[in-house]
């Protein structure tokens, strides 16, 4: 029972300072992939592995209500978001997301819109001697595509400015520095904008496509029989826009992988579906994105002989699991072919969480992420560009991290004739 120093001293500050390596380092020192500690003033049990994923996503064991810190809700997810719900309230709200994010036609529509925006943007990149920063350009392209898909009219808004706000929501959740306060300001702006749009749609002052995300969220009735208030509706629309724009992280990682390992360009150029999927899965496994996820113990829990009391935290080590040598041969090598040699297991590969998206808290937009990453990886492999000297290091202390330079690339002018 939390008697030694490790269990009594709060480790939140070291976690924030060390970033992605903090929890995997402690897991490696543990004999059975279980770490007991204290985070945010609560006793915490950190776990990993496929069985731990199933344990974590069982609502009899772990709940989300009251588990997410206020600073994370004020930046990444938004107060009142589906991520904070459990039981029937969660299932009803989640069903709305599943209806919008999982049908193949919806995925294809989003990919078509965003790749069209990418193809249009490439023309503006050509011949610019200073080049472009891929992370910024990918975020802008994804913003144009997902806003069109969601029925969010950009109007006179600058897509680059909207993209910066949506990126900030992700970029500032894991720090209390300037990035965090920029994220809070961005959330206030975004929620006010989208809440106003929802009010206008409900009042008949603005028309959006029937069946679009804005239309569906505006008409949604929650488990209590009531429609969402405009601000909560805005939170949930943003919970479709924000994760889509966050694919910019993976697109930039894909470019980093192709630069470091140029042989994989040939892997992707012909668009072979199996190899493209393998490359996308390996980018998501190898590169750091979400370090972990957490919930609140619904009752007194015991996992592999370790106890956490009701109300304590249960933390699932995502980055560590995706680099666990018990699951992955040579886990710190970038090897897309590993996913041709064996199928992807749902609860082994967990870059965005695990479990069943139809019944648990796994991200319902994961199919969007994979499809977009596949489409952009092929386009990157086919695009001619040079990579000038720059700082491409990926600092593991920064969460979420990315190449320091954002990946600057120079695209030559189109050939005449």
C-alpha cells in the first residue's frame, strides 16, 4: 500500500520535465510492467501490454469522469467533451461520433477533400527559394479539408490562422508554459466561433450541408433527452476538427522517415495498399505522439498483485508499449515491413489509445488518421523536393514533440512544357 518514498512523493513535475521517457524508463526497471507512483496528488498505477489495455478500457475498472485535469480540458479536449463521460452518457455521445467518423464513405470524403487541398497547395510551394515548413503547410491543408468535410464555413477567415489555433489546442496541453496559455486563448476563440455557428444553424441564419458534422452535432440529443448547449456542441465539433489537423504531426514524421530512410520512397511511390498501410502503421508506432492516457479507478483495483484505491489513477503507457521489446522485435528500428510479416493487433499498437472504438474510449477518428497519413505519405514519396540543412532532432522532453525545424523542404518549379 503506497508506503515507500516512490509511492508517497508526487512525480508530476518529473514526468512533465522528462517527457516521453519518464514512464518507459520506470517500466523497464519494473519486473512485470507495473509501476506504482503518485501523480497529481493521487496514488497511481501505471500499466502496459495488451492485457493491460483490456483491463484499462473496461468501465468496471477505469472511469474517465473526473480523471482529466482541468488544464487538459481547457486546451486539448474542452470541458464537457465525450472524453469526460462514462456509461450510457458516453455511449450515446460516442454513437454520434461513430456515425460521423467510421463509415467508409465519410473517410473517403475527408481524404478526397484534404488531398485536393494538398494538390492545390503544392503549386504554391514550387519555386520558393526559402522553401516551406511542411508541418505548417500540412496543418493548413488539413484545416481546409476537414472544415469543408464538417460543414464549417471558413468564409473570410485565414485558413493558416485557423490551423494555428487548432494546432495550439494539441501543442499546449502538456505544459504550463507559454504554449499552454496560447492553447487556452485558442480554445476560447475556437469555441466562441463554432458556438456562434451552431446558434446560427439552429436559428436558420446559416445553412450547412445535411448530415455534416455541424448539422449532426447541432441536432444531437444526449442521453438525458436534451440537445447539447451551443458551447458543448462547439467542443464536440472541435473534437473532430482538432484531431484531424493533428495528423500534421504524423505527416511531418512521415517526411522525416523518408528523409532518413530514402529507400522507403520507392516502397510508396506505386501506391501499393499493403506497403502503404505498413508504412503508416510504423510511423504511428515508431514516432512519439501521445505518451500515455489515464483514468480514475472505479473501485479498489488490483493488477498483477499491485493495488490502487478507488479514485486513484490508472495510467496506460502508450509510448512505452509501442516500443516494448516483448511485443516488437528491435522496437527502436524503423521497419515498416514488420507489419507485412504479421497483422496489426488492436491492443498491441496503441499510438492513440486502445480498446474497441465502438464501445470504449478509443479514438473513433483513428480510421481518418490512418487514411490521411497513407494518402499524404504516397504524395510525399512522389513529390520532388530537397531538404536544406536544418535541425531535424525530435526532443523527447517536449510533449507533443516534432522535428524542431518543422521539416523545411524546397520544391523546385514545375518542368516547362
